[in-house]
C-alpha cells in the first residue's frame, strides 16, 4: 500500500444520506462547488458518488430489484447518461472527475463487490482474459439487500483480470477514492485482496474504503494491510441509540487506528437528509440529532479519528452546521493527534484522551445518560501536573486550572472537549 494514502482520516461528502440510490450530476456539482468554496481550506476534499450511478431508473432511496443497468461489452458498469449527462459518448465519469480535480478536490465512487448478474446472463468476455463472466461468478454469493451482483470466486482464472479491468477504467476517469459495498460483513477476504491488487497497479493513489459493517474485529490485521478504512457498524443514522452504540465500537477498534488505516464509524447524518425518501414526499428532513448531539458526534469522531463523510445536502447547510464542521481546533485533533484512547466508559459516561503535536493533551468528557452529571478525571493519570491552561474547543474559551482534578458538569447527550497545556 502506498505510504501517501490516507495519512490522516479522509474527509468529504457522500451522496447516500441525502439522495440514496438516485443522485444526479447537477446535485453532485452543487456539492462540489460548495465544498470548494466553504470547506476545502479546512481539509474536506473527497466528493463521493454513492450506489446505483449505473441504473437509469433510480429515482429514490429504494432499490429497484433486477433493474436494467448500463454496462459495456466487458460487463463493466458505466454511468447512466440520463442522470450523468457528461458521461455521453462513452466518456464515463472522466468529465466529472476532471471538474472535481479542477476545484482542487478528489473524486470518489461507490461500487458493489462482484460482477453484475446482467453480465453473467449475457456471459460477457472479461477484458484482458479469454475467460467470461460465468467462469468467475459465484452465484451462491449474493448481496442480501441488492439484486445487482454476484460475488466473484477469487480462486478462478479471470477473477483478478475482471477486477483489474474495472479499476483501470475508474483510474482513467480519475478516481481517488473507492467505497466497495457488501465486502466486510461477511468479510470477503479473497475479493478484498483482488481489489487491493488492482488498485496497487492502476497507476493512481486511491483510498480503499470497505462497507458496510460491522467489519470483523478478528480480521483487524488483514484490514490494516489491505484497506484504508472500514466500517465498524451497519448504516449509521440520526438517532441517539445508534450514536450510543458507536462509543463501544470505536473503543473496541481504537488500537487498530493509525496512518493509512482507519476504523470508520460511518457518515455524518447532519443537515438536510433523506431528500428522496418517499415518506418525506421528496422534501427530506433536517437531522434528528440535536445540536448538542451533533457536537458530541463530532467530538467522538474527531478524538477517535474516524473518517468524516458529510451526508447532508451541503448547499442547504445553515451557518450553525457550517461552523460545526469547520471548527479548526476540533479538526486539528482529528488530523494530527496521537496516543488516542478510550480512557473510561460505562453505561452513563465515557472519557477519551489524546496527545497533540506540541505535547498538549486533549480530553473529551461524554454524558451518555439522560440526566446532567459531573464527570471527573484526575489529571495526573494523563501526566498533567501543576497549574495549567484548559481550553474549551467548542466555546473557544480558555481558563486556568490549579486543581488536580478536572470535574465538569455535563448535560445529557453532551460531549465536552478540552485542550490542556
């Protein structure tokens, strides 16, 4: 794996939370322009087109079982021109990728593991091989929630050539990030290795993201060797119950986090989301998370160094949401802290600690309960003694502390975030 990929947790936007299976080119471009104008200077750079970009009939969050897919003669899925007009004349995503790169940003796409059932039915030839789709398809390996694909038998001749053929095509489009779905639960180790080999030989440095979760903790060493980020949970949405669960999962995965390999707590379902869900009549909804819970999420993801992928329609962001995701002091912890660890957790509270680039210490205090609580930590336990300066990273306020114990009243579902030096 290149030592230059994902040295810090990737930060970007993904179309799933707001558009599901049906994002269109003009919507992607709107978010590209927003990211360049408001977020790029803070380190946000990946723009990721999620699932079904090859399905012309996609029109909502829902999947259409056995829908016809746009595909070339080699069984490789290509963008649907009715949704991505710049893909006409067999250009694929090249024009969209060029536009993203012209803004100083990076381009990502989502795929499902395997080979299209449509390709197997037509028994298309595999580019660069004398084998055909039926020779490599594992018809007993199917995604439980999407009907598009068969898995690939990694032991079959032609399997590597197929994955190399699609990855090389994506490289020609200019991709910098690939999210591969139905890969880590259950863990498709053989296909992970085929994809990684194809990426290593495609001529581009591409972030390799595995989805969905939970990825198997017992495969941590394999994941660190072959992937840049992997989901630690199923799809994460805007409920406190799901956020509460992420504390345990991030704690379990913490020791396996580091440059080029990041346990991924999933996207940030902030802002205007679910724009294509039928139950919201195409108008979507604003995140169910309270402002307090959103700060708690950003605090946890940052001190645990999970990738940040914004899920809402960014052009609809209000000023508060923009400020939430551009807090430079919080993002400093995400990008550059070290020695991050879950210091303590029970059913009612959690404490995380980390070190900074200049020997400063970070402490995050979380109230996981429904009542206000005083949460304390003895500073000598994190090697801090004497009079210190403590800075609240959300309030941007500093104060002196001479006590040997940091004790703070924390509201329900709140996360307090401090820099100490």
